[in-house]
């Protein structure tokens, strides 16, 4: 094998790949770095709803790799990976270009899973990337526009009905956001906002089943009822077929058809086909086919290859949720270990701290579940969620623009101190409502940091 240059190739510019590249650049990694992604832009997935609602703009939620990596020293190649030859240490791209590597980072994420439901891939809209958010946005605008012009009540109702398939976090966040947003859009067109329907179909009897956000079920159910139009939840509904303007599902053994012009698919993920195709034995994968990695995030059979995020699981370790916050932290560990390898130093195991979960439950309405001990809802929850994610957006200018200069420790202490007393019956979780006190002030990143510090310290004290 010819490999004249020591170079690290990163496949996938998502939370694992992009942040590995940025950390490497920041750490003055001595080898050349090539980042390959088929997209032109990085999709900040947790904020895609904000892009749909117009709460945030394209540069924040869907920035271009070129801009993000400007002056970083990382070479960005927009191309699709076609094959990965782990034996030859070679990656081939669709354009015909190929790269050899001394080290490889697999950050290809996962793909949408359709569970064999007929028509789902063809007619339902997925939500994974910025362009999906754009397609949903365009479809909804077009349906509302048509609905305004149609007299036939049945046809109009179909155009005004959105079916979201899958009651996991993405489905709930999307349904809640649309149940606030669509009535506003439709009213702006002169329509009757009460005609808008947002229907959430969930296969299981419970929403968020088996998800890291399961503890927020009650809050999510309540939020669904409190939207501008309530989200109509149909539990125990198994989608059986998707048509261009209808969903077929089974409920209590009966077949039901729901006419809906917009159908959004958030019902599952599957292992990336390129990851499936790698010559890694079954015993070095999990039951979904994801790759097992060592605590230092290296493949068991190919230690020069690192993998993290949605396409990898740690061998024998605690099972980490497939989330951005995990991938983001793993990226720092990969960068550290790549540099250690280049300099002949020892590698460190990845440290992933789960700081809690955040869910968007409508426009400017979220819930932050911090270390499963504090639940911050409403606009305050929204500010914490947005602040936390904006802290992760790679361009520092975004942070400062959004947090604002008026933000101070003092505001935080005053308001949080007064309100953090509101204990729930079992005393284990505290519900904080700082919305009224802080008014419209942007608490954002600082509150999030303080809150995390505060609860983190409490947690430590509890353990000692
Ligand atoms: C709508 C939505 C909302 C979410 N909300 C949250 C949230 O609130 N909090 C949270 O923590 N997590 C959230 N997640 C999950 C989180 O986004 C993922 O866990 C995270 O992005 C995984 O990072 P990754 O690096 O493994 O993959 P990704 O971030 O998915 O990156 C994979 C990259 O690989 C590229 N790629 C794939 N195939 C190829 C190919 N053949 N050639 C070239 N490039 C390729 C893709 O273009 C993509 O850029 C959400 C996910 C979605 C879809």
C-alpha cells in the first residue's frame, strides 16, 4: 500500500466528524485532515425546528462547511463516500476520487428507518438534515396556500392536516412546533386557524417509550394539549402504508385511513449502509449492526480507525443515547487521541457526561430536564435549550450574538434562587418557573451553565 502522506480522513461532517475536525484544528494537530461530507452544509439537527419556524436563521442552524472550516487548515471535500476499504486503508468517493489514510474517523451517523412500511420512503417527508426542514417548510406553505383557495371542505381539511408518524422526541417536537406554527401561518393567509389539524401517530401505547426523554412524558403530553391547536395523539397506531395524501394505520386490529396532505416520518433510524458493509464481525457489533469501539473509541479490529456518534457503541460500556451531546463529547476524545497517536503519547478513554435532556414543545416553549433532577419548562426552558445548543454551534460569533450583553450572574442568582424552591411531591425533582420573573430577558447560555454547575455540585454532594 502506498501512503506517502500521514493524513487523517474524517467521513461525515456531523456532530462527530465536524467537531473532531474543529478540535484537531484548535489543537494544532500535526497531520493533514480531510473532512468528507456529501452535503454542503452542517445540519445542527436539534435546531432544525427553529429553522422551520423562522426562530433562527439558516447560518445558525445550517451553516456551510466552507465557512465553518475557513482558516481551520482542514480540507473540506463535498462528496459522497462510496466504499471504505479498511484493509487497504482507502476510501473511495462517488466522484472517483480516493484517499488513503493513516487514521480514519467514522462519523457517518445513521439513516432514516422505514420498517418496511409501504410508501413511507416515497411519500413521507423525513426530518434529518437542513434540506429536509426546507422541504417540509415548502410543502406546508404550499398546502396552506392551496387550502385558502379551495371551497370543498373535505379537500381543504386534507390540505390542512399534518400527520407526524412516530411519538419519539423528534415526532413530539415537530408536532408541538407545527401545532403552534401552522395556525399562525394560516391565519396570516386569512384562513381559520381552528381548521388546522396536527395528528401524531404513535405505534406504542406510550410516547417516548424507551427513550432517554421518557421522564418528560407527562410534560410532553400536557404541552401537546396546550398548543395553539392541540396535537391529536393516536396511541397504539401502527402505520401500515403511506399514500401521497393519506396514512393507513392499524388501531385495535381495525384499519383506519387518515387523509393528510403532509406526512412527516420520524418513526425510526437504521444503521448506515456503509457501516453495515464494513468487514466487521457480528460479535463486534451491537444488535443493530453498529460498531463496537474501545473506551478510546477505536475499532476493535482496526485500531487506526475511530468511530463515534450514532454509528458506534462502546464495547461493554454503559449504553449511551444516540444524541448530539454524546457525539459532540466523543469528538473531543477522538481529537485528543488522534493527536496523542501522532505525538507517540498514551490515549485516554472518552469521558461523556450526560447533562440531562432538552425538548422543544412548541414555539418558545421547551423543557429542560437537568440531570433528571430539575425540570425547567416554558419560555425559561426554551432559553436554556436554545442557549445550550447555541453554545455548541461551532461559530463563536453565534454565541455572543444570541446571549446578549445584558446577561449577568446577578440576574441568574436572584431569580433562580427565589424559584428553585418549588419541590414536587416526592421531593426528587424541582420545577423551576423563572419565566415571569425574568420576563423576556435572554437567559440562555449563562443560565444553562449555572444550572448545570449548581445541579452538578448538588449531585456530587449527594454522593459524598
Ligand atoms: C430532527 C432531529 C432532532 C434531534 N434533536 C436532538 C436533540 O435535541 N438533542 C440531541 O442531543 N440530539 C438530537 N438529535 C440526534 C443527533 O442529531 C444525532 O445523535 C447526532 O447528529 C449524531 O451525530 P453523528 O456525528 O453520529 O451523525 P450526524 O450528525 O448525523 O452526521 C452524519 C454526517 O454524515 C454525512 N454522511 C452520511 N452518509 C454519507 C456519505 N455516504 N458520504 C458522505 N457523507 C455522508 C451526513 O451528511 C452527515 O453530515 C436529533 C436528530 C434529529 C434527526
